């Protein structure tokens, strides 16, 4: 794109992307990981995050979310968090352990 960048190839754990509603949805039975839609990261200076309607979803390098604690206070396996549209509160997805994963182990 002219501004920002596209991210593709991520996997959702604990939820799935609903392409018709353009938001997070419950996982289907026996479906552990699903492909995430392409994400467009667009930097905006001094942007205030919305109070509702999004889930601040963490991105991890691998399925093993643990890593060594770095000087920033985050795990070395943690990449960044992205806002994903949802009609449920954040605590709903936190309880399910919903996260984006860069690479599956198998």
C-alpha cells in the first residue's frame, strides 16, 4: 500500500475470523487454529484506542508463549498487539486465550 504495511500468514488461536461480519467469532468445534485475514497496519500519530468494539490481540512468534523476560518487560516470544474488531468485551477473548501466532509447530 501507499502507507503502512500488510501482514499475512498469521494464525488465530482461541477464535476465528468471520469474513462476513468482519470480526472475531467463536472457534468451530475441533478447530484449534485458523488462518487470519490480511491485516493492514497503518501508523497514526497520537491515536487514542477505541473504548469498545475491539480486542487488543497479542501476536507471538511461536505457540510456546513463554520466553525469557527481556528488558522491556515482555517475553522474547511476544511481537506486538493489534486491535481486532469484535462485538464481545475483551475479557471474553482473554478467557479463551485468544492470540495471533506467526508460526505453528507442525
